[in-house]
C-alpha cells in the first residue's frame, strides 16, 4: 500500500487530490500520512514514513502558494505529476441538524474567504477560523457539537458521518487548486512527458528575462506560469519558477540547450505529464 503524505487532516482536499491522482494509476488503497505543515511532507519522506507527497501549489482564486515554490527548489524530490481539483465547499453538521440551528461554523481561513457571500444571508452564524477544514469536521463529529457546523469537502462529511446542509457554498464556482505529486517511485515514460517545472536565475542585465522568453517561444514552449521570488542577500535579483508545456520531449530538450548558456543557475524541478 502506497503511503502518501498530505498537508492537513484526513478528509481534506489534499487527500481528495491524492486519491484522484493515484486512482488513474490503478492504486485505490492509499495510506495517508497527515502532516501539519508543507515542510512536514518532505520530512515524512525523509524519515521513511511516506513514499510520496501531494502538495498544493496554486489556486485559481487566491493565486500561488509562494513558500511552496521555495520548498520545491530546496528539496531533492522531483515533481512526477499534477492534478487539478475543483474546490467545492460544503456546510455540514451532525445528522438531524438544520441550517437554522447552526450558530457557529468552524473551518480554515481560506474556506471562510471563499464562502463569505453565502454566510451574509445567515448573520446569526459566527465564523471561527481553524487550522484545517477536515479537522473541523472531525471535531464536530467526535465531540457531538450541536449548533456547530464545519465547512469542508464531501469526503470529510463521508468519513466523519456528517450531514451536508448546504452543498457548494463557495462564491466562485470556477475554483480549482493545482496539486503537485512528488513520488520517486514513479517513472514517467519520455513519450508521456509534456510539461516541465524549472527554476533559474539570470544575469542582472537589461532584457535578460525577455531574451529567455523569446527563445522559449521560438521553440514553441507554452509558458503556463512564471513566478519570481527574491534571492536572499542579493538586492533586486530573483529566482524564476516557470512551468512550460510542449508537444515533443526532443523539442523541449533543444529549448533547454538554447537557454542554458544565458542562465546563471538552472534546476529542473520535474518533468511529467500535464493534467490538462
């Protein structure tokens, strides 16, 4: 049974993403290793407590999880896949409760931000920030809290025996999170690889980034994301994180060969099959 580290509590969206990805590989039974932090994902692998990790990297509403880009650069595990998960927030409570009975709702601050519009119609409900959506659901179930709800995934409701009082209460329905898969046990055949995540630094000269992007465009590399983060101790210099998609692996290799002489530091964070 594959052991997969997730950030959060069993039943959270990280677990949903893990199960969705590995189900496409025919692996239905996973052992979930819960971690309090994203750093903990890598620690769990390093201690031999997990074979793989699933980590959120960006969301279509709230943007990129900036600290996680740094984790990708600093740790040896390579990206071996990705999965996009539509984030559906559901209000749940103990069976038999009605929406009119709820006076307090517990959930993660991001879930609160994504559902504020719904709760404007229920001013009697106090929103309480917690560390994890699924953990809030587990607390309601375990402690038998009447009049208290949680906002979490459908998986959390199923796991903890809660009843969904209001499904899909997120403000923006086109709310997707992209998760990355770090699994050294996975081998992605070269003919299946059509996406890569890169990290690089450039000379501090005018037009250096534009030059790189022009070359990538010439080789028909589709830049799907670029993120810059400052280099500590070097004023106005940056690490650039880029995701590129391509049709053929050989063309991608040609593009890398063309840009390498123009780059100071270069790191391939992963080569994998795009989920889109």
